C-alpha cells in the first residue's frame, strides 16, 4: 500500500517533522514505512508501507494520519463531506438484509442525472486526479475513481451500481444453488450457496465485499447511480473471495474488519465526488443496520484497564516515572478511545469502531507501549529460572555427528521431501509413505521415509559438478505412517565416493571402499554401550536387503539382535539410473534404535608393563570361509593372554588353490603380571593353530 | 673403509711392537673418522670387533700366537690398550650419530603440500543453531523439540490463529494429503514455525518455563535467493511470574550481543503476531558497517533479525486447558523466534539460501 505525504499533510497541516522523520517515527510505532520516494517539489514523498494484517485501519491515508496525530499530539479533524439537499423520493429505495448474520449494515443512496466523465480535482480535500497521478493509480471515470478514492482515503470499500439495471431493490443474501454471476473481471461465475451476494429482486448483482457485477457496472451511458457502503462479515467475505480465487482491495479490507461507522462517511464522499459533475440526490440515505452486529463492532462493551496491569506486563522504562496514568490516557484518547476513570488508576475504555483488533486490556496495553515507544523501555533480565535440562538424546546425537565428522564426513541437510518412486525404493516399511496434499512439485510429493534419496541426490549433485571426492552425512527426521497418523524418527545417512583424502604428491590415490565406510560405522557404534554388534548379509532370494543396495556388497548392521541400519555399495541398477559411473557407498542408521543404548563410558584398563609377543600365522582358506569364522574360533579359545588378533593381510595367489585365499593372521600375547615363557607361548600357538584348523584353515607351508 | 692389511710382526721388541700397534691404531682412527651413517658404524664394529673375522681378532690370533713366551705379556697389554681405543672410537661414532653429509643425502622437499586428511565440517545451520542455544543455555534455557508434522491445532489454532484468520495467509502451508474429512484442528500439516512447541511444552509442564526450540520448518513458498520452502527457526519461550516486556528487551539485547559482539545495539518496533501481544520486530545495528549504513543494510544501519512479544493471554488460555497454572492474571511470559538461515547467511556471507541444502562439498568444506 502506498501513502502520499502530501495527502497526510492535507489532513494534518501542523505536522512538525519532515517526511524522513515522519517515516521513522511511524515505523518505530508499528506503521512500517518500507520505502520513501521523493515525488519532486511540492509533491512530498510516496511511502511504500508494510502494514501488518491486524491494522486494517491504517491501510489508508486518514488512518495513517490518525497515527501521526497520536505521535505528535495533534488534533485530527473529523472527515465531513456535506451533500446538497436531497430531492424527495416517491418511496424510499428498498434495501433488505436477509443474511443478517454476515451483513451488519447496508447503506444505499440514489443519485440521479449524474454525468460520467474523467476525474478532476473536484474540490479542496478531494484532489482525485492529483493524488491518483502521484500514486500512479489509473484514472477510469469519476464514478469508479470515486469509490477507489474512498478506500484510499479512509479505507472503506464502496460500490457504485448503474441504478437503471437494478430490478426492484437491494437484497443482501446468500447465493442460490447454481446461481450465475458475471463479475467485473468478465468472468462468468457459478455461485456457491455459501457465497454472500448483493442482489436485486431478480438476480445476483455482485459478490458482496469482493467484486461488483458486469451487468450493473457504470458505463459512459450511466445517468442514475446507486452508491453502496456497507459492512460485511470478515469471514464471509474471506470465504467468498477464496472460493472464487479473488483477492481485491475491497475483500482485503472487509476480511480484516471494516469500520462499521464509516459507511455513511464513505457514502457521502463518493456521492459528493459524483455530484461535483452534476446530478442530484433522490431521497434520504437508506441505512439498514443489524443491531446484533453493531453491538459487537461499533458499540462494543467498554474494556476495563488497570494501570497495575500495564506495569505488570510492560515493566521498567528509561524514564524514571515509568508509564503514568496520564500517559495511558493521552495515548488511548489520541487513538480514539474514550476513558472513564473507575477507581484510582483504572478505567473503563470505550473502543473506537475502526479498531476491531482492540478487544481486551492486553490490546490496550500494547497500544500504550507502541505509542509510548518500545525503545523507551529498559533492558532488564528476568530472574534465573530452574536448572537447564539437556534432551535425553542430545549427547548421543552429538556423538554420532562428531564421529562422522572426525571420520572426514561433512554434515549436509537435504530436502524433507522426495518423489513417490524414491520413497517406494527406500522406505524401510513399504507402504507406510505419507503423501502431501499440495506438494511443491512431483519430485517432492511425499515425506521422506528414508534419508537415502536425499543423500543420493546430493552425491549425484557433486559428481555432476565434477566434485569427485564426496563424504557426506545427514542427521534428520524420517517419516512413516499414514495420512491419519505420521511417525517421525531420527536417522543418519552417509555416502562416500571417490578417492581417500590421503592421496597426495607422494602417495598413490586409492578409491574409498566398502570397508572404509564400514570403519566409520564401527566407529559410530563404538560410541555406544552394546553387547552384541554384528554385520551380516542375506542371500538375494531372501529379499531382505534394501533394493538400493548391491546384494553382495552390502551389510545389515545389527545391535543386540535388532537391525539398526544398512550400508554398502549402491546397486549398479540405481547407479546407472542416476548416471553415476563410480561405485557409490551409501547407508543409513536408524538412530531411534541406537539411542536406546547408553553411550559407552570409559573405564580405563591397566596397561601391562610386560613385553607383548607377536606371532603371525599364514593361513589358507576356502573362499566360502569368511573372516568371521576365524574371528569366532579365536574368541572361542578364551585365552586371556591372547590380547589382540587381527587380519594383517588378505591376498590371492596362483600358488594356492583356485578357490582359496591366503590370510595373514597377527596374534599378540601378553600377560598383565609376568613375562610369558617360551613353553606358554608354544602352547598358545598350538591352540591357535588347532582352532583355526577346526574352522577350516590350514597353515601355509 | 680401511683396507690396509695388518702388518706382519717379525720382531717382538718394544720398538717393533710399538710401531706395529701404532699402525693398526692409525688404521682404526682413519676408518672411524670416515663413519657417516649408522650402517657404516655397524660395519666398522663388525670389521674391528667382530668375534670371528674382526681385525682385532686377527691381530690377536696372528701376533699373539707367534710371539715368544716372554713377549706375550707386553703384547697383551698393548692389545688391550688398542681394543680400548677401538671401542672408544666405536662409542664416539655411535654417540655423535650420522654426519651432516650423511644427513644432507636424506633431504626431502618440504615445500610439497602436506597430506591432509579430510576434516568433517559441521553444517553451518547446525553450527548456528548450536551457537544460539548455547547463548540461551547460559541464561537458563533448556532445549525443547517437537514434531515436524503438526496438527492445525498446535501450529495455528492454539497459537491464536483462528480458522479462517487472515494471519494464516502469511504462512503458506504444506499439508498432508487427505485431511479434508478431519476436523480442522486435527488436520496434519508441515509446521510453518517452531511456535507449536511452545504449546506442547506448556501442556507438559507448569510454569516456570525457560526453553529454546530449534527446528526445521516448511512453507509453501517459491525458492529464491533468500527464501526456501525449507528453513530452520529457533523459538524461545519464558514464562514465570512477573516477566515483563522490558525483560524481553533485555534478554534479546543480551543474546544479540552474545551472538554478534558486544558493540551490537538492538532496536524494537511494533509488529503483529497472533500469539504475542505486544508484538515486536527486533533490528540489530548492522554488523557489517557498525550502523553507518552500507549495501547490506540498505543504508539504514539496521538489520531486521527476529520477531518477539509477550505471550498473548489467548495462548495461555489454550495452555490452561491442560495446565491450570497458566493463568494470565498471575503469570506472564515472552516468546521470540528467529530464522537460522538468515543469521547464518549474515555471519558467513552466504548469498544463496539454496546452498544450505545442496550438499555441495565445496560449500560445506569451508566450514571445517
């Protein structure tokens, strides 16, 4: 909404500040001036305003002038548009409000013999062509411009009908089922029985408070005019406008609550503009009011306000005396309230008809603070409350995040949404995918059931931009359920592709592989206290491995018997579909399950001061025997002095069998209390050889 | 290495012995002087002191064996002295380590770039969220969270956005499908702000409340340089007896100074949010120009950063349905909310909000 300072100064000739200062003062009182544009000598400035939705009263020149008057303590003259004497009518124009619940007031004035012409500056105070020129508001005709002038001046929407097209009189009612109306925008509309319409005795004429009708619009041939100024219910106007996809200057104002008492003033303003070019009034103003609505708009019950409550809510001011009773009275009176003192420092406050947003004492307290000036309140701090409580999983989340970061993964955040196809691919629980009613796009049609699609998208994004080394993880929410009930769970996804970062001038590059990522997963799991952590794989026919994973290069992660995630190489089919040539490693952990575990607490173990003895065993194994078998066999020995065993090397060699591989096992023996004797070591070695032999390994000759 | 032969000893008089031992000692000293590397020192040890083929062993076996009985004692004395000298030379060689020349041969190019491990970076949004929650933790605020899929009741109605209220227009909402048949307040939507957690918190505990709520929120907005349908907010709520508007001002002034530096000034002006009254927008003095006016603050010297206000009694009335202690006549409170992306963009000079969600390694790596 744009405001002319020239127009404001016409209402308030005594404004003591320049346009820049006025803008600043208004803004600091909540009437925000977003931009100031000088219009040249004598024309003042144009303010681009950003008025909050609750302040419809300030979405016009007179309303802004009222705020300025309150700030500077000026008197704002009431608007008054004297009209010539009316000619007598044979009978009053017929107006009937049928929809009494949503039309609170309807005024109608009959003008005859008007001449439709171009707008001019009709008389002092109504400089239509000057103001519209400065506002760059298109001039159409004196009738149309008069109604526009009324809302720009004082916020009240009005409407001018071609009286000769009206049959009988006006009825404000709800539309009939299937009723048709061609609106001013040329659209032929089928009305809804809930739509509020202004009708005559034969047909709907206009969408009440939203848009006039085509058939009764003012044309150059119009000579007789009916001027409407009414009060329509905000919700009724809003719903009608919504249903028809309309948002007009009129509906914008009615939706936010118009001034019940402004109808007669606006009617006079519009009429006086039209009559300035000839014509006369016929009959008295017809003014139909619904008392029930008047009682909750113009004639609301006074609100009681206590100074102590003002202090309780607002607190300390920079000024020593604080908010005084005098301050309260001056501010509220300037805004149009009337105050009656009940006891000392308490009032009954009568509310102005144009401020439907004021309703309770807190609303008045806000007005006092606003006009007094927010920045005149002191900066104080409340007393310290109770202790600070951490979320139960905060430390665990930090452990997961920190571990991925220290493993060289960057944290990322992806979209909350994915396509239905991606959801079907990645949902851990198929079918429990939640669609959106109004998605941003088809690609964002559902709530993500997994972080994997987002991770794959980000990996692809990097590769397609020729960023070839990618390490990312995302901590986020995944969704499952139905449109009736949605479950949210925390998860972490991770993805990696490209070379290890250790490559440099002196070392050859090496592609990151499954076991690098497995290492990161192990590091994360190691942060938690768990008895049984294992990785396993399922035969393809079991169809348990997620479709996005390579069935033979992927692992399930299980902790205490429950699946906590999956990871591995992206299925080549998926890689091809995403045009990813490099093997991509990707996975997801279900953090809600991991968070059930306590974090591992460090309990330091004594470090033996006796010499460890390392023994290597060169084994030959059948391809079908995985490391896990050897690992378990050694664990089964339960030799306390066997403190560590690991794979030192795995290699394939033409000299051994075709279906066999070599494994160099490194074992370390150490006792906490003594140096191991040779016979002990020989005994341990023999037991190791026996155990791995039983597991299917033979010693390499 | 000294390859000179050990002289033959033909006469065993004192002079002959002296000369012969002097020759061998000179050979040993010459050999020791040339030692550079640890390998050479070891070779010296083996050559001179080796048990089988060592030169001293040779001296001993050749000379001592041939000596007449009366010469064996003086020869033995001289031999022991020689052995001590050689051992001394060896100790010296071991102690002083390799020579400079030997070290120079091992030179490397230290100007080649170091081999760097990738340091994982915390996402700038996480970083900023954590900074904000830390500032408020120091003021006694715990962290609260709530669901990203909310009901209309928590997101709107209990926050004093009645059904059909124009204020709802300011928050275009993404909704879950198939909600039309449900009652308005049960309809599921993607929360448009973190404010619903205010109500969830108050419903679950009586006052006092000091809580900050970080979280992801969604709106049905078109993406541009500064707007995204996905963004993050931090909401704050403080409820207690005697909480005032000046407490709100002081708290946020303190928080902004903690976040942006003690020179930052704050300025409050009236705004409108359905769930607070009085409501305010807060500006901070421009952190780029210090308030003098620059391109970043559109020459105003101020940057708008957050919305806040005193909790509206209507919101307390909803909380009272489950926790009667939220009587707006007895308690009061304030709430505030800030967009995390906006703060992160300002702090780190990010020009496109979309960069936060693209997962681009080149962008994220800068925060390591």
